[in-house]
C-alpha cells in the first residue's frame, strides 16, 4: 500500500499559496523578520525540497524536505563530511528560525537549546570541539563494538593493539565488514592516506594486514605483529587526522614525488626493474608463478617458443645461447610484465605502464605488483626502477613489506 500523499494545502498555507517550498521559506522569513540568505529550490520537486545556503564555510546548506508519510518538514545539516543535525517539525516558521541559526554558525549546543525538535549527535558535538575529539569518540565506539563481540576475542585484542600504537591512535578509525580501517580526515569521504587495514584472526585464519587497494600485505600470528606491520607501511608524513573530507586531507609530498617519477616524463612507458642478490631458487619461484597461474604467458628463446623449462635449465644453457624472455599478461590496464633471465643472481624485468595515465595509478600498480612478487617468491626488494631511456640509472627503490616502501634515488 502506498503512503498517503497529503494535499499541498495541508503542508502549509504558505507553501500552498506560492507553490514552491523555497519561496515559502523566504516569504515566512520576511514575515517574521529573519534572514535566511539564499534559498534554492529543487527543480524536479519544488514543492517538497529546498536548501538554505550557509554563510560559514564549515557548514553545508541546510536541507529541507517534506516528509509525506509523517506530514512534517524534515531537516538535515552536514559540515565537513559529518552529519551535524537532523530534525522534523510541522511548523514552517520553526524551520526558518533554525535555518537562520544554522547558516550564521550558531554552535550546535545552542541550536539544540533553541530548537528542541533537532537532534545533534555526540559525533557532531565532538566535531565542533576539534578533530582530535572526533577521533577519540570513534575509538570509544570501536571499543563498544569490542564489548559486543565478546565471543571474538581476537578482534578485541587487535583493537587494543592498534590503540596502543600512537601513530594509529591519532587517526580516525572505523570498521567495514569488521576490517579495522583508518582515515587521515574525520569526514566522509574518508582518506586512507596509504594506511593499511587490519583484519582480526577468525576461524583458523591469521591476522591480516591489507592495503587500501585490497592487496594482501602480510599475515601474522599475533595482533601486535599485525599492528607493527601496518605501522611500517606508514609514511613519515602520516599525522593526526584533520577535519574535513578526503579533499581536505593533507597531501603527502613524498608520495606525490614517487608518483611523478613513475610518470612518462621521468621513466617512460616501460621502465626497467632490477633486484640484486637473488638465487636460482628465486628465479624458479618466478617461473612457477608465471607458468602455473591463470594469466596468459609466453616463453621465448630468440625467435623460438619452446615449452617452459625450469629456471635452472635456462641458466645452464651455453653462453652463446639465444636470449631468453618470459612474459606474462597482467591484464588491463597494465599489460605486459617481461622477465629477462640473463644472470642467475639478478632479477631483471620490464613493466609495461603504457595503458596507465600519469598519477597515482602507476605507482599503485607498481606497489601491488611488488607485493605479489613477494607473496610468490618471498623477495622483498629493493626493486630498483630505472627510466626506459637510461636503465643503468635507477630513480626509485621499491620495497615489499619493509619499513620503507619507497625510496627516492638521486
């Protein structure tokens, strides 16, 4: 059964008279002597939706809509990615008075006193006191979740271990599918800032540290090890969470410079990577990874394409044997990974980035690849990246699961 939709006249004589909620708000404001500033209407539903612009930058426009089921006006106000108030009333004059105090920046506590029909959350009050108070509130909420999950002690142990680490305790914390996640800002949309997610051990699975791009960073047997692993992935610039949304979060110049070095102007479309001090066993793991997976691959010796040999057999060939290459398709947008098994003690490969635009995407793809290489071969780096035009001059060192993920090289 559809909810009853009231006649416009029921909503308010003022709305019925002008046929537009925004115009009705402005008309009532003039009648009671209240300044509501700019009021905009929704062209698709002018009778039931309007927005009152805020005069302070920390607050967005106050949303006013008609609740056709409960026959009242519904109100909602957001600021810097946090819902600061909600409410409902059947008195349009009360809506106008609320809009005035909202747009002029009257504190939320005072708004709640003047407008009893308004609800202001504890998170909203914390927001007005500063981002550190929002962070503290979120941690309290997380510990409340721990109490509700008493039959999952590993989750509580992981929360306590994370809270015990000062660099994580200063970040906005939340959960998604019971994965503990962090943000460098307190408003939605959040900014992960490169901070990994933490997953508690459960049903014989270990503690897991997962990158914001859902790449497995590592598995540990204790929550303390998981937290330590996550902290080692933090940038030196990862600081306390700030008010606002992802757009307002502090940028990381170190990350931006690393991303620039992955761009076409710095490294070309097919940069060269080199890892020294490897063994034939490591090469064997690479061959098994490429040949044993589901991705398309191609092994060649000169112009011939024999069956995939073992790495040991490749390095046992005569010195004058044709050069060998082992290629694997990574799929769009990064297309081809090409290994050059020339020296047994050096892992050398090219990564085709031609389908990726300059920016974070290239660097993220590189980090994900290095993490996958680590999972398959246990090689942690450093992988030295050199420009396509000057393969002997590395400009970036990439580590897997290390205290330093990236190192800028001169």
